[in-house]
């Protein structure tokens, strides 16, 4: 860790310990936006990145202040705990065991730590708005630096280590990466934030505009097809708001449509993604061929993952001679912990989506800005869900996915608290129960 990293760690450490709860996500998000993963503290075999140190301090803060998860443990919390447990347990089936255990402990620590801290910090829709506003302003310097990269071909974040100063060029086009490990991840972070900025449009238009400009600049500067597709899916998720009462039928129609395409196409239906190239330099074929190859070698990794995937694809990674380039977040979990880990992750996404639906059902009479805000976070997760087929979050970009899951994990307690406040203001302590009873009778 260099001097810049140490000073940053010192400032953010004090901040996460001293800031009020509503501002506590700021240090974590700053670390995700401004510091590369090369800034680490070595403690024996463990690599403590700045994000990991802040997670530890966040836990100590919670213990010292007796901060608790609002509403106690809920369904999504338990799914995440089971996911983390299997991630660590799967290390028994990998060699060398010590290295595998350290790696998987780190993955589980990062994901669960960020998720549960966000669950604790986010206790209402005001907190959701606050988090999005923080992200909007934090993205501005990143966007400015990436635009500079695009123009000069030099990455200023290289002074922090772990990334190249020379910007990658593909087909004659500069691909800015900012502090992230790859240009696609940098663009993806920007793309995922666009639905969130639209979601706070009614609450704060200035913040929304600033965030939209910054996020869009990151997408454009990355010069990658993946982030552009992520923007399209995020906007699609927002556009479904008008027909949100038909989402169940849409899911059924999507499954039927996929099956029909699979029947009439020579290749599997997912090979349609290989034909999408929005920048003229897409590698869509690699991503769809990876899925087909992984399915052909299912017997090698289905239970607890595998330590060797190099034979899955023609090309590999010089830095990882035992593996091909796993550009799929679902398959990355499959390689790490088999189908159980992949399925648990998918279950977490499913429960998070259901939290959005249940919130909107319980808060059907809430003001439009509040309901659309929650929907926008769901649209953000929808974009993540699709993007996971073509991207593996291997650096600090995973923070943004965990933040989204943490926000959605807080929705059951948020809905209950909002309804309780309304019942108290109306002088009826049983108003929330009455509301649920009315909705249940309508459903029947």
C-alpha cells in the first residue's frame, strides 16, 4: 500500500466510524470508486483491500453503537448466509486446500460484509435516496478521469497500482477503465447507475442530472458493447413500470419464447447474443461459446466447482494458466462452488425481485416517487441479472451489486416501518394489519 492508499484508508476509516448512519455508506462507496484493488494490507495469507478493512470497521462500528438489522433476519438474509456458507464449504473440494479456503473466505467476507452493512445502514426510502445521491456525486471525478483517458490514452489511476497506465486499444478505439480492472467493468458500473439516477428524478432533479451525465460518460468512455446493453436492459426495466401488473405474464411469455427459439434455431437460443455488436469490437461469440462449453463439461464442476477450465475454450488467460476467461458471473460461481452456489445466487436475485413486488403491493397507496424509486432499484438489479451473463465482477465493481442487494434486502423492514408510521399518524395501531387483510381479501 502506497502513501496515497494509506492516507485514503486513514480518512475513510475515521469516516465510517464517526459518520451518522445515513452517511455511513459514503466511505465504502468512495473506496469502490477511487481505489484500485492493488492497495492492500497483508496479514499473513490474507489480503485486506481497503474495502475489506472498511467492512471490518463497519462491523466494529455496529457492535459499538449497538446497531441492528431493521426487522431482524429475513428471507434474503438467510439465502445470502447459505450462499456464503456453501462458498466457504466448497473449498474442501479444491486444491491446494489452504489457498482455496483463503480465496473463498475472502469472497464470502466481501459479499456478506457489504450486503449486511448496507442492510443496516438503509432503513427507509430516505436512506435509499441518500445512497443514490452519494453515488451520483462520487461518479463525477471517475467520469472526468475516464473522459481524460479516452482523450489522452493515459490512466491516472495507475499511480495506485494494479492497472496499466496505457489505456487498452481495440480495433483502433481507446477503452477507458478508470480505477477498475477492465473497461467493461468500468462501463458496467456507470450503466447500472443510470436507472438509479432516473429513480430519484422526482426527489432531486439536479442530483439526477449530475448522476446521469457522469454515468453516461463512463459508459461512452469504456467503448464496450456490454455496458451499452446494460443501459438498454436497465431502461427496459424502468419502462415496464407502466405494465408492472403484467410482469408475471411477461415472465411466462419470455420462457415460452425462449423455448420456441431454441426449437427453431440450429444453435442454442442464447447464441443470439453473439450477434450483438454495438461498438464494432464485441466478443459476444466467446461469451455464448463459454456457456455451451460449460454445459458440456457439467460433470466436472456441478457439485463443488473445479480447479481447471483451460480446456473449455480455445483461448486462455496468461495470468491464470489453469482457467479460461470466465466472462460470466453465474459460471464464475459455478467454477468456485458448483451448481449449489450458482443456484443460491440465483435464489438471492429471485428473493430480491420478490421484495420489490411485495413492497409495491403493501405500499400501493404510497406516493408515486416512493414507489417508482423502489422500482428503479429493481430495474438496476434486472440490468445486473442480465449483465451477469457476460461479465464476471472480479474487482471492486462487486460493491455496486452488493449495495443493490442490500437495499432490496431492507425493503420488508422499510415497508413495515412506513406503514407503522402511517398508522401512528392516523391513530390506528392496527392500520398496517388492516391494509394487509384488505389486500389479501382482494387477492382471494
